[in-house]
């Protein structure tokens, strides 16, 4: 493995670590949309739109809407993970 290849592998590993961390956060958040109906209904789920660190708008959404949005984000994270795993395997 050349020095350049090693640098690329380290960079991809860093990206993979960040993606795995992001995926875990999404899964943990999504899991709060499931469970005992009474408990889930007692939770308030917000969507916030921020720009330059300032909240422009926030609104309350249903657990089902949050779950669907999080599932979409998880699919995106999985696609990116697979892409970088393939890139890493091609280096070796």
C-alpha cells in the first residue's frame, strides 16, 4: 500500500466513522417514535429550520411523520456508508 493509498484509506475511515455515528444518532432518535402509544403521544417532536445559528421556524410534528423522515435519512446514511465501504475495499 502506497503512502497516498494509506492517506486515502485513513480519510475514508474517518468519513465512515462519522457516518456510523450519524446513523446511530438517527436510529436512537427514530426509536423514540416507537413504543407504548401513551408514552409516544406524550412526547413532543419538533422540526426546526435554522439559518446561521438562528431559528427561523419550528413546528410540532407527529411521531409518525418524524419516523418517516428519520427512515429517509437512515436510507441516505446507508447508501453513503455502502459507497465509502466499496471505495475502501477497492483501495486494498
